[in-house]
């Protein structure tokens, strides 16, 4: 019998590493509403359009789509609401200072559930790649794929 809720959730934003050069990573907790954790445990999350921003000295993430829970009642959550991220005050100040630099942004890269059962979001400071940087990434990925094929033969 297949379990509905998985114990090891590890949802990645693969597009982020292609679109951005990831410089530094942080792990933050998330403030969730009742049924959101159940949807996360089912793996029904999309990180593609997510981004982080600061408001009143706090860090928020917007654009993450957590599908409403199927068995939820009228108390079910909104799919794309903004969610507060939990970091230490010193980390928030450091991030705020770095983001003020030109061309840097905060991107959610991975959503996972830690060993205590809490949902954590890995965010990264990223600098947008230019078209030629993306071509280099594709070239490197193809070269690695070819090497793996040769090794397997």
C-alpha cells in the first residue's frame, strides 16, 4: 500500500541554477497555515516562480505554489499566498545588505522537511546569468553527460 504522505520530501528548483549564478545559501523556516504542511508532505509544491523580498525588516517569499489540500474544508489555504520566512535577525540584516548590491536577488532553491518534521526552505543569493553564461552551462552539462556515457560502456 502506497503512503499518501512521504517522510523524505526534497523539492528542488532546478530552473534556479540555470537562470542564476548561486553565490550563497541559507536555510530558513516557513510560517505555514494548517493544510499547507499536508500538501507539502504530498509533494504538491512548485518553486519555479518564487522569489524573496524584504518588508519591515522581515523576509517573505512570494510566488511559491502549494496546491490546496484535497481533503481540506473551507479552511483550506490559498495556493500562492506570501509566506514569512524565519531567520535570525543578524542573518536577515546581512542578507538585506547583500541584496542592495546591484543585480543580486534571493531565490528559493529547495524545500525539504527536516528530521524534526518541520518544513524548511533553502534560499540562495543569485546573480542573473547572461545568455552566453547559459550557453556555457549547457555545454558543461552536455560534456558531463558524454563522460558518464563513456564510463558506463
